[in-house]
């Protein structure tokens, strides 16, 4: 169990948000609710039943002891909420990319071959080579469709939760199922690149942010 990892973390974040140097911390919500309320055991159990999978322990215990979302790396941790219809979803810029009903499927370890992406990028239409604007737009639309079929398909993010955005359509994911379960992945698909591991777990990702945020606030 990882519950001990989160001892005092909620209190630290709440205090940080009210500190004089809070404005020096990028993306830190101000006011009285920088964090959502934690979920109850019953709510987490219902979330897991809805998704058909047990969440990684570090994230599961975060939901129970820190909050359902809120202050965190970049623009924060997307909150997970249950709607009036009983459906659970992650809310935020990209949160709807999470396929809750497919979280039990293994996150694919074999990623898109770099050579495939390089070839596609090289074939991207150059507007300067077209005399006709409509012809360029048609060619570019066809190229976007090809790239989307390779890189912007749900099949390469099944088994993972989109948890945060760093802006400009670049996001970060937590793997829930498969060999990479519990790890965090960057999503730079906006730059025509595949997801890549961040080399950390959820707890490392969050706690490293908290330490850095605390240092910045104290320095300010």
C-alpha cells in the first residue's frame, strides 16, 4: 500500500496555495479549493467497477487521501467526477480523451515505429509547392487523415488516463493496465511524435512537482 506516501500532502498543498509566494508557482489554483475533496472508499470502488480495473495504488491512494484532482504538475491533475447518470469521467483539456470503459485493456508497449512517423512527416504537403489553394487543402486533409490513422487513434492510448496538460495540446498520461502500469507518459502528438515514458510513477511525478513548487514559493 502507498497510503503513507501521501501523509500530510493535502495539507502541504493547501498551505502552499495560501502562501505569499504561491503566485510564483505555475498553474497553482488560488482560493479556498486548490484541491478537490478526496473520494471515499465507496466512490473509488464504484469508479473501479465502472472502469473494470483496479487503479494503480499510488493514484488510488492519492484519490483517497489527497483529492480527486486539482493542484499539481503543469495545469494540475484532472479531477475525476461521477455524473448524475453514474458515469465517471476525467474533466480537463483532454480529459475526455480517456476511454473509461477501455482502461482494463493493456496499454500498448510496442509504439509507433519512428521510421513510419519520419516518413509521414517527410510527406507532409508543402503549401509553396501548390499553385491552387484548394488543391493544397485537399492534399493536406488527406495527409492529416493518414497521420491520424497512425498517431491520433484511440488504440495507442487504451489502458491509460489522460491526467494533465502542459499546454499547447501536449498532455500527460497515467498507464493503468499492462506492463507499464503505474507509469507516467508524455503525449507530444501535437508535434507529430508518439507518446513516450517520463521515467517516473504517479507518486514521483506529483511529489517532485510539490517539492519544486515549495522551493519556488519560498524563494519568492
